[in-house]
C-alpha cells in the first residue's frame, strides 16, 4: 500500500514536469537545483508553489491565474482563447484605440440623436418657420 501511495504522489509532480517538456535532469538544470532535490519533490509531492506555477506556465496552462483563465493558452506568441481565437500582442494594444473610437462614436451618435429629436419636435418646426419668410 505504501508503494502505491508514493507512486500516486510521485505521479502528480512527475506528470506536471513531463507535460511541461522536462526530464528530471533537465528540470534540475533549468531550476538550478540538484536532481536529488527534484526527486525529493516527486517523492513528497510537495514541490515549492513557485515551481508548480512556473511549470504550469511552461506547459501553457493559465488556470492557476484564476477560473476566468481556464482554457486559455499560448501558441507561438499569441494568446489562444478557449474558443480557439488567436489574439496577438498587436490586437491587445489596438483594443485601447478601438475602445476610444467606439466611445467617440457613441458620444457622436448621442449628440446626433438629440439634434434629430430637437428638429423633429413641434417647437423646432415653429422656430424654423419663423426664421424663414
């Protein structure tokens, strides 16, 4: 029974770093720790939280950032949504200017609607007739 518990505990951390593309030796080298340290994390299934977060990032799992990020990932420098829409850094930057344009158009539409309402009112008709002979 003890062996099964150790294997199960080892399996979680082992799978995490394997899914991130590392072997025990390469992970130890990347983190600048010994292979024995990585093996101890496997056996205890208690790696440092920072290591788990880093491995999740390296395997493109952003769910540790919060539930809103479940299903998001990075592919070739672009953020990919759960609906498989690719969002480049340029699109993210452009969002600010798009929002500014939308806000400007909304203000302009509101101003034009007020002007149309004013022109369609009975008072506007009387007012405009007085100014023309």
